[in-house]
């Protein structure tokens, strides 16, 4: 370690541009008017020099797989002034008592210890770090640490414009700003607070003060903001931004499920369709982002692929939580309390031994869930069997990996059922289905000889033969010529889960396409009258009345549809009622799909029917 003082001196001498050199001559941030090329060349020369004069890295911060941890993230607070839907529940999380949080002096003591061992980049996080009253003082004191080259902050941007001039003055050299939408109303929905214009003001203040690039973090969520990818990318045409698209990731309390994730490759394809000339940029060592540039644009875009293509092999990050726990992996549940040892009077050497042991236990890769997702995703992640993976109400501070391991235990992705009927040796055939494959159960089958003996889970079956199949098993239309005319009435229902954003727009009649409820109601009426043209073996019925009702359910952000059909004739109107409800639901989807594609149609079912030889039916 004798070479480390020389290395620290060189690193400080060639430190980030927001710091002062050892001679006392200020080294200022490049202004927007200065040559970006000159700044890039200077940075390249610095890195080349440091690579050639680097001292051996600390063994304490090197894990058993050879990864050298030179990047430390420090959470300054658990509090946040927003309630982002993918981050925490609306009511917030249970906060750690103030007495159990790290004090400013404890934060600086630990930071000093890590920097002495080779950490040259510290990023301040939260919660929201800029709501901590002494954040400027913390940055100023971190700037004095010999060997620390970069001090960054990840912020939601609400307080950034107000604090950034002070933060830059005391040494802040890198900024990441979270922004998941460019639509003010959608911003308010996602973060459950106002403040869109404050965030934009913060971004422009960072550009004005010469930060280049200003990193903008966008978590991409299916059905919410994936339609804004191109709008975000277009921002880089005239602004020095690095827009970083982040795959939707699991955190305690964000009700995470696979369906919401938009993969890196899907995002990349979307951007390339608009800009086919998109260029891949070289990846820096230990980088978490895959960077691309649109020729002629000032900024760039990046993709952080934590889910689909993890970067565990080059991970150089350690994390200290606001209550003083050291985490060697964000997705792991293993933590070591440095706070407790610090307050118990542990010496520097004892703390280093504890840190070294924790780093040494770091696993090769984070939670197995992501490896399973990457290696064997379902052929179609939107199939209903994935509904079992909806994670509702995850508790704060609980291990995500342990919860998901429970969900996955015994769960297998259903195999694709045969598309054609498989002939058996006896001449009959089986038709396979499955909704959940149990390790102790075989796939069930439907065949002429087996289904009648099964115990039904709903109303009792009223026939032992399929009426639209002839004696040879071929599709056939039922002859109703000899049946008496009776009064027939049928009622069917459907539910459309719109999600909060689309529901609010429908409720307030603010959709650009028009009044969704009126259009869906008319579509349901029209569909009932056209049922025989849509369902091949369905008879034409002269309907005497069709009624479609739509009601809003604010508790589920849903629209409940009820369709009633009436006719006098030899055949029932169940299909007319079901078709009416289904098409009304599809119409609502069509009216709202520009706002969200995470809409679910469900509970399409017959409620009741009267008339006919088989008697009346009323669903319990």
C-alpha cells in the first residue's frame, strides 16, 4: 500500500473539474460555450495517465471474483418528497427512528475510510438526498477527501434548481435526475405529487451551469410511459443530455410484476425504427449502461439492463443505507451494520475487517429470479398464467428475493398446448389444456368419454352432447325450425380494468377520441345486431330490444358493462348479449389504448337467460 499516497496525490491533481488542484488554481466546469471536444480530449488524457500510474487496488474492497469496488453510494435519508409508484406505496414507508440514522459525522467517517481504501466515486442518494438540510455541507466536506475524483447525486429534481449553484460551488461534479414522463398530468399521476415544472427547471439549470452530460433517468413501464421513448430520445438533439432508459426493476412496495417490464431490446427496436442510423458507443469499464448516439445529436441515450442483461460481472458498487448498513448488492438481503460497530467504538482496522468480510461474501450474480427471467422467459409474457406473478403489497425492508423465491417455488411456466388434435391409437382424440402445472399432477384432458364425469365448478351442464357438432364430430348449425317461438331474454356482463390514468380521463370525458362510454355503448348495441355475422354457427335473431349500460367503478379503476338482449323466436339470445358486452369492452380498449396498453378485459360472462326448452338460468 506504499504506493497509494502517490496515487491519491495524482488523482487529486487530476481530479474532476469541479474541484481545485493542489496549487490552489481553480479548475472550473466547462461552460456550454466551450469546446466539448477539448473537454473530452482532456478527460481522455487524464484517464490514460491514471491507468499508467495506478497503484495496486485495495484487497479489502476486492471480492472473491476479482471485482474492485471503487464506487460507493451513500443514502443520506429515507425520506422523499414524492411517492413514485414504482418505488414506494402511496402511504410511504415506515421510517427508521432518527436516532438510528447515520449522523453527518458518521457519514463522513465512513466515506473517509472507503476513500482511503480506493473508492474514487461517491454518489449521494436517498430517499431524496436534496431534502437533507446539510447536504451542501456534506458535499463540501467530501470534496476535501484526498483521492475522491467524483461526487455525484441522484435526485428527483424538485429542489435542484434552488440548490445546484451552491452544490456546484462546493464540489458536486455529476448529476442524475429522475424523470419518467414529459407529460405534466402523467408526471403527477406517477409521482402522486405536483412538481413537473420544478424538475424541468432543475434540468435546464444543470445545463446552464455547464454539467455535461446531464443524466436523466427514465424508468420505462409498460402501459404507462413506453409510448414516450421517442420523445425522450428527441430531447438529446439539442441538449447535452444522457437519457438513460431503465428496465422496470423490483423494489419492496412497488407491486412489481413481469408484465410491466419493457426489455432493453424492445426499447432499442422502437428507437431504431425512428432513427435507423443509431450508433453504439464504446462501453466504459464497470458501466451499467449501454450507450447509443443518434448522429448529429448533441446528447446520447443509454439503456440500463438490470433485468434482461445484468451487469453483475463488472459491478464495482457498494451501498451504505441511511441507517448505516453496508449492502454489497442492491438486490441481496445481506446487510452489515457499520453504524453499530462505529458507535460501539470499533477501530479503523476493525471496521476494515468487517467491510472486507462483507465484500468477500458478495455473490457472483444477484437474485436468481433475474437469471430465470433472462434464461427462460415465457414465449408470451402476457398470457394469463403470468397473473400468478403479480406481487401485491410488498412490505418495506423485506427481502424481495425471498418473497419471489416463494412465489416461484413449485411454479412452472405452462407448456404450449398442441395446436392440432393428437390422434390416439383408439381413433379418438384428446384436447389438452392447463392453467397451472403442478409437479404432482398431470395435464387434464377433455375427451368425449371423460368430461361428463368431472365435477363442474359452476352451473350444472344441461346437455351431454355438444349441440354444434354432428354425429361424426364436425361443426354443424343446429336446426331450430321445429322449435316453438318463446320470449327470450339474456343478460351478459364484462369488466374493463383501465388503470388510474385512463380511468380518470374517461371519467372526466377528456379522451382525445371522444366520449368513450357513449361510443362503447353504441358499439355494444350494434354488435348484438350483427352477432350472426360474427359467430359462424349462430342463427340470425330479430332482436326486439338491446340495452347496454356502463358504470364506473372507481375502487378498481374499471368500467362495468351490462348488456341485455330480448327477442321472440325459436333460439336464445345468449350469444347476442355476450357479443354485445365483449365488443363494448373492446371498444373501450380501443378508445383508451393511446393512454395505456395495460388495460385488462375480464369477467365476460352470462348473467342470466330466460325462455326456451331448457329452462331459465341465473348465475349465483
